[in-house]
C-alpha cells in the first residue's frame, strides 16, 4: 500500500466563497456535497482536489505551503485571476522561471508561472 494525497486543505473564514474563487481559478466545479463548514473543488473527479474548512481563527503570517500553478497563456491568465479576485503581490524572473505571486480573497499565497 502506498500513500497519496487526498486533498490540499485550506483553513477558511468562508469555505463556500473561497471554494468558488478556486473553482474559477482551476475551472473545476465546486463539489455538490459542501455545507457552511466545508466545501471542496475537484474531489468528484479522481478523488483529489482542494478542501476548504471553516475555522474560528484568522490567518496569521505567511503561508508555509502554497500552490504553484503554470500556464502557457500568461497574460490572459494573469488578467483572469485578478478578475476573479486574486491580488497581485510581486513578480519574479529567477531560477529560469518567470512567475507572479498572488493572494486569494482570504490572503492565501499562490504562484502562477509562465510555461516557456
């Protein structure tokens, strides 16, 4: 038996709203079985995806883990993510990679890299 990732879980103030944001980012539907305490995206397909759970405390400090996304449609995707509610924080061109760091609506950091 091997170990595999079931989902990446985000602590959240509003799981449904955050799931809707990530649903738009990944262009995957929010799964049907959520409620006010938990919502998921992408679990109805192959069983892996993102989970958002309600927690009483707010986020403090920088993420210790974040998602790295990649696209060949760089400028289109940057504009689309901002239109969905992502906040553009910084842009980098290092380690033979060009990427932008964003924050989602609850302040969780993620990166979008340009596929070259």
